[in-house]
């Protein structure tokens, strides 16, 4: 269905202009009255307008800012749909007239199209004529088509600012977008930073194919010509242009390399030299650079950062050769994407976002150049972290909760439970009984990690919960071990698990993996009265649609293959993976074959030895899904989060545990790494743990987030663990009102050396953060 959109009165466009803004019925169903579809705007009367409701947005960010000569401040950002990027993304505008104290509710300036074209990355810019440009991108990864659009308001100080019809900013080629403001050169030409590609891109971004260039206009924006094809490391985008005092143009480029890259042009942007890393560190995020009225340069960037933190304003008095220490604008995690403007009185206005999927704040900082030079408020004009807009979502966290500080507090009280002679340890699980924790892990005394083959052993460690002292470590199983009833083969033992069977018994499970035979899952019982293992082991059983068998990978695979699973069988790698969880008196667990990329929900029978498969969840098979965690949502729906060795975590749901949806990524886990997730519920609150694809001090698996939710849909960050010793494969359990955890850590860049244990929190409690300090990790070599 063809549809155009009528905008609200204050942002109404020329009624005789064609609005290239279509919207899908699917979006309407998802977001109720978020956008209303009307008939062709060319045939409508000028007063045929429909209010647009943006009150149901669940995320927002990527702001822009401008201030008119008469003092009106405009702010832009984008939102819409469940995340970014998504086909429902929408760009909005808000403004204020009372010296910036209150902004109007956001209104849509351009809407997505019914063919799946999103609108995103808006930028505000006032040109030399005083016109306000609202520049944005349209992108479609199916057609594919990606290009730059704009609307212009001739009189932004009018009581009701009127924006003209949107038009395409004509750049050649199949792929182009931009993020930042244009610049007027000393020659009078206008120059706009552009990211582009020379071939069609069937994705939201062009990745390594992205090139940096500029659009040049010699006729005050009527036409634009694309110049430059600067190459930089992957995730090169969002470049900005500065005209240096010697006449050259200086391009700075965001990259994923840890530094901004740079290129120069000596012919006003027509050609550019080969890019190289600048000396300016950056976490892979947008920055802002602009010439101030004094002639000095202003740079707003992350400084001495951990991820996207410590947003700081700097001044250079030598045309960018050096920068001062600057003025700290916001030190919190999750602050990003600054944009700025200096008004006629010299006051600098900078907007940025924070926690896009959480509180979704669009923030404002104001200061003067002398404050940046002094590194403190010397002008009396500094105001920081003012709210332009934020999402209207209920918060379960206390005000100004610092998830990274909360994580540091927890890490400082963890104790090592791995025996001193062990060099590698990984993947622990535990139960708490009375005043003791019983922790199982697999170790080796050969090397860090868990690839020591037959040197791998499974052990049980007993920890006193009152004193946090290790009382004893008891061997559980090793290669070739002779038990009373059977001798294990000379094969590695792996992935131990533990559950309380009855008042006197703990049942431990482990996998034995011979090189050329089927791996087998065994169990061995531990007597709580004698604090000793029984001298025999037994095979666990797997019940499938075909019958009950020894718990071996071939039977697990055959059951999945009968339901359409196409990946080949493997001999090893079938594990009890997730923690045991109890619902309605039954014990459930996720089963996993790691090399075979298989997952299933199973129920443990009352004999505590038979695992019955309820349903498999392996779609899409084009991904590499494994190592899942499961739980049930408030309406009884099952939800699983799956590690994906081909990318980000995938989520799948099931009404009955048997039939599962095709897995997909979710916006609340935007950048996951291939590592074990967790999914628990304590005190009526869900705790979702996932490994973030961010390297802290160049350490793999060094950032782990724990988000909380009451409904499984809206999440907030309660803990962020950042450690140069890694923080991976944690397990959480509640005991007598306290949540305890085990976690794997390492001194070898993210390998696995030891298991740590300690207290996460008292259920539902928020530890005081006042007076607490972050861990000051030594700088990496």
C-alpha cells in the first residue's frame, strides 16, 4: 500500500511536495499509533495532518544540536523500532525557546518506508544564510539502497518552524551515508563528510568496503559532488572535516582500531592522501571537532576511557598538533556520540546520548572555551548532564546506579578456589548446602586453558560460606581412573555439573571424551554426611523419541536430525550445560553439543540419571548456536539465549518447550561475544548475563554484563564486570537470601587459569556506592 505522511503543524512541509516517507502496516501493529498512514500527500489539503505518537519508543540516541542567532536550540536524534539498525528507525526533532530549560516533545521529521527503508543518523546544521538543515540517511539492506536526504527550514526562529519537502542529497554510487555537520570552507564551498562504497551493499553497513570521502557543493547546497575514497580499518565511518590554518583539510575518521585515523587534502577535498592512525585514542565511537571563534580547535572525545566513558572536551591551540587535558563532561559508561555548536556569545553547547537501550537519555552540556583550557568551571557557565529527553521506562535501579562500580565491588571480594598446583581451570558449577558451597570444575596442572587432553581432571571444592575459606578439594574423576565398577578410558574428562539429589546426596556429572569413540556422560554421588565420593560411577541416560539410551552425542544428534537438523554428527561434545532450574516441581536443564552446534531443553527425571529431551532449538542453522541458558517468562513462555560462534547471541522462545521460534538477535544484547550466557531469576527479577564483545586492556572475554528485568523485555544494567584477568563462564545461585557466584578468570589474555567464588548480592539489595571507588587496573604493557 502506498502511503505518505502528514507532519504536525510545527514541522509541516510544503503540501504540494511529494513526501518520500512510507510506513509499513507491520510497524503500525507493533507500535500502535506511533505513526498513522494517510493517503498521498500531493492530493491532500494543507490542513490534512495527523498527530504522530512517539510515546512508546523503547530506545533512542545519536543526537545532533544547533542554536539559532535568536537563541532557539534544536535537538535531533533517532528512535523507532526495537533497536538500531532496524527497518522502523525514525528521525525526530525537539526544540526549546526558554534558554534551554525545557524541550518540546520529539516529533518525527522523516518516517521509514513500507519497503523496509529506515531513516537514521540525523544532523542539524545552520548554513551561512541562517537556514536550518535537517540532514539524515535512508537505508535499505534488501533492495539495496543507501543514500542521504535533507529537509530545510528557511526561518528556524519562526513561531512555528516550517520544514520544506525532503529531498535527496545527490551522491553518485549505490551506497552513501553521513553523520556529521558540513563545513563552510574559506573558498566559500560547502563540504560534507560522507561514508560511501562503490558497490551495492546488502547490509546496513558496508564494513570493510566502507570508504571515506566528502560531498562538495559550490552552489550553496543545491548540488553536491562526491570526492575521495579514503581507506581505513574496518568500522571506518562518521568522519569529520576541519580546515587547517595552512589551507589543508584535515579528515578525522572513527575506526575500530582504538585510534582515530586521519587524512589530509591540499586541494579543498578533491583528493586525499593515504590515511594513517592519528595519535588520538578513541573506543570506536563518534567524536566532534570544530573551529572555535577564537581560532582554536575544540575536540569532544572519549579520554582515558573504558569503552564509551569519560566524554571530555579538549582545546588545541596549535591546529590539532596537541590537545590539553580538557574538561570532563561525563565519566559514566554508555555515554557517546557528541555533537556541538558555539553560539554568538561564545557559549559551547554539546549534546550526547547515554544508555540508549536503558534510560535512553539525550543529554546537554554547556561551557566556555576558558573552562576547557582550565579543566574546570572558571567562567561560571558550566552546566553538565542536563536532560533534553529520556525514555519513559520504569527503573528498578537506584538513582545514578553505576553498574561498573557495582561489578568492581563484587570482584574485590572474590576468592580463588582452584588448587594452587593447577595451571588451568574452567567452567565451574556449584550448589550451596547449609554453610558450605560445593563447587565442581575441570582443571589441569599442565597449562592455562582447558585443552590439556588427558591431563584434565574434575574436582569438587568445599568452601565455607561464613569464612570464605577453602576447606578441601576432592578429586572427582580423571582419565584412566579405576572405580569399583568400571575404569574410565584414557580420555579427557570435562564439563562437570552438580545437583542436590536428596538430603544426604549430591550428584555430580561429567563427560568422558575418548578420541575415537562416543563421548559418555557419567555421574558420581557425593555423601554429605561423610564428605566423600562413592567409589563407583554410572552412565547417565538420554531419553529421545526413539527410546532411552546411554547419554552419547549420536543419540542426541539422531533425535534432532529426525526434526530437520542438517549439521553432521560428531562423537564428542555433549554436555549438561546450563544450571538446573526447577519449575512446577520438575528440574529442567539445557543440553548442548558444542562442536555439533546443537541445543535442546531437557527435563531430569526423578531418578536423577535420565535426561528427557523436550524440544530442540537450533534455528537458524546458518548460525553457529551453542551453550545456551533457559528460563521461563512471566506468562510461562520459555526463552533461551544461545551463544553464537558466528556473531551475536540469539534468542528463541517456545510456548511448550517443544516447538521453538527461529533464533534472532535482540536489541538489549547489542554486541555479544561467543561465550557462555546465564539466565536466572532471583526474588522475582530476571538476571541475564552475557559476554560483551569489548576488549578491556586487550584481554579476551574481559567484559561481562548482568542485566535485570521483571518482564524479560525491558532490561537495565545492574552489573558490568571489567577485568584484565577476564570475566567469563560465571554461574549464579541463590542460597538463604544471598546470590553467590563462580567465575573463570585468567592472567593470560582471556585463557582460563582459575575459578573465583564469592557473593554477588543479597537478593534485591543495592549496596551503597557512595565513597566506593573503581578498581585502578595497571595500564597494559
